[in-house]
C-alpha cells in the first residue's frame, strides 16, 4: 500500500477488510431482515461492521466510533469532537438487488466537519480516499492510486448523478426545471460522491433525509478534491447533530453552475 498518513492508512485497510467481509456474504444466498426503520439488514452489514470496528479500535482506542448498525436510538449525538463515522454497507438495497453499487464508508469527523474519508466499492473494484485538501485519490481494479480532482461544469449545462430510487422524484424534477442538464446518470450509494470527486459528473442533489454516516466519507473525499457539499439552506453539512440526521444536500464539483 502506498505511503500515507497513519489515520488514512488504517481507515483504508479497515474499509478494504470490511469490503472483503461484504463480498463473502455476497457470493452466496443470504437472508434479508428489516430494521425498526424498515430499511434492510443483512449479515454483510454486521460482518463488515465487526471487522471495521475491531481494526479502528485496536489502532486508535481513544477515538470513538459511530457506526450505523450499533448507534444508539434517536436523540444520540456524537460522543466527542473527534470521532469515526462508519457505514459498514452503504446501499444495502443495491446489495440485495445484486447490482454491485454499494460501498463501505469510513469518515473521520473533527469539530463537526468530515476531514478524512474512504469510499470503497468492493463489487465494482473502485476505492476513493482523502485526508485534507488536495489529497483525494482513486484506485480502480488492481491499479495504483491516482490523484483525482473535481471539475468545473461545462458552460452549456451539468451532468447529474442520482440514485435509481430517486429518478422519478417530484422534488428532483422541480429542481431541474428550467436548468440546463446535459445528462442524468444513475449510481447507487455514496459512490456518487466519488464520481463527482473524480470529475466524471458535476452535481448530486439529495432532497430526502440521510444519516451522517451516509455522507461523511463521501463529503470528505469530494471536498478534498475541490468539490462542495451544502445543505438545502446553503450551509455546509455539519456532523455530531442530535439524531445524526441530514435534511438534504446538494453536492457539487469544483464550481457550482447556479
């Protein structure tokens, strides 16, 4: 593995190990249950979380971990000004549909901001990582990590990336009314942040509720690549909020087109 900051190196190793755990489950038939919020849960979520939490705790015992499958009930906020924010399997619906567009997410929050992120797509063989401005990198397949940078949109419009489940969203349609859109692409999970960070699209709007572990890693990567993630009010997404919920956001590449 290339030389990098110890925090990022361990986070990357943990994400890769989590991805291996996910793919072991993916290779065979698996059961799907529902959590109390009606979202799906599989053994892959739990297996990935176990290995990630074990590795992060062993390496950095003083940094608390907020992870989707073990987070306390609503009303919980971050235990410290610095904490790991983990989604061991982002895009469980994509995992269940077996389309490969799911990811393992590890982010590091400091003083309410995501500063480090790893977005690992084990099925499609892509990994994004970053720790600070100008450090965003991507590895595809078995190749080496290469620097990536968000792009400025073309003058004639933007390329939009969004989830399949939001393709026919009324709010999405209203947002793009009278706006110049060259192309709309579908992509599952937080991999969309990586697509923007690599300069392969310009805009990712999300109008529904997400949780902080859904966005922390991707936001860190995109912002390190020169992109932006803003709440619907125009303020940057903050972390450690009561309940850990985001009310929606707009993620941009290098320069917003509107």
